[in-house]
């Protein structure tokens, strides 16, 4: 599996994709958080916290992660190398996990430079250092689990078509629906708003953003990732036949 992970990382940074993804993530966040006027501008919010970043990141990642994962298996199918990949002395689960972890690690690398935002906001606080680190750390953990869920969805959709654009569109739709869709349904169906909202990722992401790592939220995101990775394995087994 290690060879698959290293192969994915090398392929990302052996082409402009890895640098483009990291650059787009950091530039788009930087512009919305520090330059553009609006709800996400930290300087205009009047609060020394990272909430604008953690509110914005899911929107950016909902497009960025599918762009990273769309080539995972669709490109292998298009190039005709999927048969060669499946004949390697690795189980299908190891291949899928290798692809998943490769994509996951690339996005994590893109997240790391945002730690500087914490330092800057802490220095800008009144008094200096007045920032809720518990909430910030919890939000970063929530973001990692969200990245894992998005990545698993993207890996799965890349098995559905050899056309990368099709895989990208399906992935964006599924990520959007699972994150924002159930909140929208909850606002319409008032009587069952809480149970419906709890099905979506946003409710659990917000829960972790409060600084409390609840086992229910961890299990939820782990279940989403395992579900879509299992579906990926099922798709590959059917293709292998």
C-alpha cells in the first residue's frame, strides 16, 4: 500500500496538479479572509477567531478535493492501466486505501500553511493571544474528518466513469448534498429538523468546531469514509470480473 501512496504523491507533485491545488486553496482562502469585503473577512469580523476560515473551507474543498480525486481510477481506466494495477500483489482494499491516503495527504499538506493564520489572529487579538485554541483545534480536527469524507466520495466517483469531468461533477454533487443538502431539508421539514440535520455532515462538522471531539461525530465521519471506500472496492471487484 505504501507504494501506491508514494506513487500518488509523486504523480501529484510530478505534474502541476499538486502545486495548483495547494496554491488555489491558499490563495482563495487568503483573498476571502484578508482582502475581499464580506462575511468571511477576518479583519472586519471584529473577533479574534478562525470561524470565517472554517466556514469558508468546506465550500472551497467541495470543488478542490473532487478535482484531485477525479483522476484516481478514471484515468487508470482511460489509459487502460487499471488491469495492470489490479494484478499487483496487493488486495483491492490496499489499492483503494493507497489512492485515498495519497489524495488525503495532499489536501492535508495544503491545510498546514493555514496554521500561520492562527498566529496572526492571536497577535491581533485584544489582548494579544486572546484566541479560543480549544475551538480552533477542534475545528481543525473537524476539517480533517471532512477532508477524509470528501476524499472517499471523490475516490468512489472516479470509478463510475473514465471521463474525469463526469467523475468531478458527480463528486461535487454528492459532497454538496451530504454537507449542505440535509440542512436545507431540515429547514423545510420543521417537525423533523434535528434528526434530518444530523444525517448531514455539516451538523457534525459544526459540533466538532465547538472544541468538543464527540465520539458520535468521529464515528459518523468514519462511517461515511468507510461506506464510500467499500463502494469503491465493490465497483473495482465488479470491474475485475
